[in-house]
């Protein structure tokens, strides 16, 4: 039996006795090992700060079953962020064994955590991953000598190619059997401090912890020098390209080109799939099919209209979810997953760090901002990797005010592209302006500090097709699973409000705001109602209205700034307490309605 939980640290997981911890620095391939060992698809990303939550699954070693926990990536067991604190608490809770994954191409840095783990009374198995990348750089590592230096078995692997997994399974089974034979009690996890100092290597002796970090680095450097050999070799094309991406020239032109291609893939691919396949499928096959079924036994009237009327559940559920939202979500994840797996995003963060500094956040925040285009919820959760509370709140505010999720983006593309070619670029520029203002204001209002950029820049790699395809499918499944129910709830609300006449009644009271101030048709009040449930639903109802170009732009602008949906509000309250969630929510509502109306009034005044 296999189970998987993507949840925050809790007492249940910490107190499990029959567990094995999968640990390592960020971006060493832990999630790939988790997937292969448990058969459960965990999402791995080629940048730090993604796996802030832990993932657990069941797997067998020999004849015994264990719980494997993919612990958040950490550089140290002296935590500087919430993600590292979670990793430290897992280590202190004890385990049957720890599998520590090391990056062979950055061995010295990885050895620091490897050495810290030796302080604990837990059997250790080290996995030397990415040996192919190390070889590409002319680095060879003496695995036998490294095992002697660390005092634990070491296995060489290339995770993306499934090389070394058989040996890993055998050595893990041997390690656990040896631990049981030695009579270890379960779940200890205490730190062990040797009494003898004669052979001290500088990291485990009692004494001042102030000097411990320097001691570990010195020891790691010494071990890395002894076990690895650097051969003279010319940097590969990918290595040279990776370095170039972090320099203003040619980094900026490359970044502009990559972003332009990404937008082209998402917009062009989404529109093509929508127009050529999904719209004909929905309008000519699916909707007529359901209309025929229900018309056969449901009498004409309100109930039939709720099912298959203009806003019927079995009409707009397919028009909005399948034909409107799905194609853009699919192509966004196609592009986003590719950029993740190549290692482009951390390089873009380094390139833009100076600009982001002027906005009051570090360049590494760009990763969470871009994640916000997928969905605000994981982006806000992912900000736990930030080293200060202020930076987390500023990131969350910027995402809520100015970053539309991909579903919302797809709806905006469909809405604006139907009127004029310039409306999409104009909305894009408006969103950038909004992002700059929201970030500057939040940076001034929120007290605290923003630490300097400390971001791991991974190897620039071409994605492995099998791993890339698996991650893409997993992401789409997650999207459908997490978004489907809220979207269906919004659609049921839309059908009930529209077909029962309740919408018309509400529109009368909302006329001063919706019609007089925003300049939108009365039925546009539906967008404000449904936007509370899901962000993209603040746009979808506008597609059914006969809008002018100005009304479409105003409606899009209001949607862009409108309050976070219920799931975003919930995660804000969970991460930052209810007060912060209420402040951000009320601020987005007020700004959306004020700015949207201001745009309408100014344009009508001059044009």
C-alpha cells in the first residue's frame, strides 16, 4: 500500500518510529529518489525553495515496510529559514536511518550537511548523485575513500537515468539489518558528542558552537580535496551558457528572448488548442449531447435552465473549465516545467537581483513570483524558504495584488485578445506597474529586514524527457484535483444566480458601483461574486457579455487586482495570521474597485 501526504511538519510525522529520512541540500535530486523508491510522484524542481513541505510515502526494504520522508532541502542543521527549521526538527526526532543525497558536482558544499548529520545517533547512507555532471566538468571522485572519510557507505547514482538504484536498495537493506543487529532502540535522534579529542576532525567536539560552522567548512574542504580530482577540461557549452546568463550581457537579451518565447508558447499554444480543438468539441459535441439528454426528461423551466441553459451547469462547466482555462494551464506548465528543469530561473533571479533590491526584495523572490503565475497558494507556501518574515509578507502582497494565476491569465487572454492587439500588452504593462507599486508600498509598510541574496545556482541542464513528462503530468493532475471542485462550486453559484433571477436583483443594488463607477453592464456583478470562490471566475462571466473595448479592459483590470480567492485567503491566514489576510484582502478589493473606476472615468472624460 502506498500513501502520500504533502503537508507541513506535524507531531504525527515527527513521532513516527518506523521512518527513514531522505535529506540533502536543495536541488540535489531528492524528489526523484522519493518517486523511484515509493512509486509516488513528488514534484522536483531545479532551484532551491520548492520542497518546503515534506512528502511521505510507504516503501519496502527487504521484507519490512518503512515510511520514507522527503525532508525539505537544507544546507545546515543550524536553521536560518522555516524550511531548514523543519528539516532540523525531523532530524532531532530520530529515524531508523538517514539517506543523505550529495551533489557530486558540488561536493564540498554538500559535505557540510553530511558532516553535521554525523552528530546524530542514526545510521547513515550517503548517495553521491549527478556523477555524470561531475564527469562533464572533469571531476572524478574516489567513492571508496569518501566512504572511509564519512564513516558510512556511499553509493554513486545518476537519478534521472535511474542508475545506481539497485545498489542503493541493497546497501540500505544491509545498513538497516546491521542497525537492528546492533540492538539500536528506535527513534532516538540524540546528538552524540565524542569524549575523545585525539582524532577530532573539528566538527563534533564539545565546545563553542560559534566556531563549529568554520570547523565544518574546513573539514568539508579538506575531505573534498582528498577524495576528488579535477582534470583539465574545457567547459561544456551548457556550462558556458549558464555563466553567460548571469551577466548583463548577454544575460539580459537571453532573458528577454526566453520570456518572449515562453509567452508565445503559452498564448499561442493555448489559443490554438482552444480554437482548433476544444471549442468545437464543447460547442458541437459535448454541450449538445447533454442538452439532448436533459431535454428528454426534464420539463422546460428554471430547473432545465440551471442544468443546460445559457449559464447552465452542463454548459459553462465545459465552456469555462475545458475550453477556456485548461489550454492555457497546460501550455503554461509545459513552459514553466521546462524552465524549472533547465535551471534558468535561478540565473534570472541573480540577473535581476539589483533591480529587485530597489523594490525592497531580493532577486530570489522572483522564483516565488513566477510560481504565483501557476497558483498563489504554493507560491506563498514556497516563500517559507525566505529568511525574513518581512520578505514573505511582501512576496505574498505582490502576488495577491499583481500576479494573476494561470487560469485567470488564460481567461484574461481570451477576454482581451478578442478586441485589439494592443490590449494584452497594455494589461501586461499595467500588471508590471501594479507589481512595482505594491512591492514598494509593502516594503515601506512592513517592518523588518530583507537579507542579501543567497541562492544556489544549479547546473544548467537539458531536462530528461521521462522525468519532465512525469512532472508535467503530475502537475496537471494536481491542478485538476485542487481546482476542479472550487470551479464547479462557482459554476453552480453562477447557474443558480442567473437562472433564478437572483443576479438581476443584486445587480439593481450594485448599479451605482458596477454601472455608474466601473462602467460595466449590470450582469458584470456576477464576476465580482464568483471571483470570491476562484480568481479566474472573476473574468469568465465577462466573456458572455457584449462589452466595449474599454469595458473589457476595465473588467480585466478589476479582475487582476480583485481579492484573493478563498483558498488564497485561507493560506494567508494560516501563514501570517488572520489580521494580515484581512488587510491584504480588503486592500485588494478597495484598490481593484477604485482603480478600475478611475480608469473608466478618465478614459470617458478625455475620449
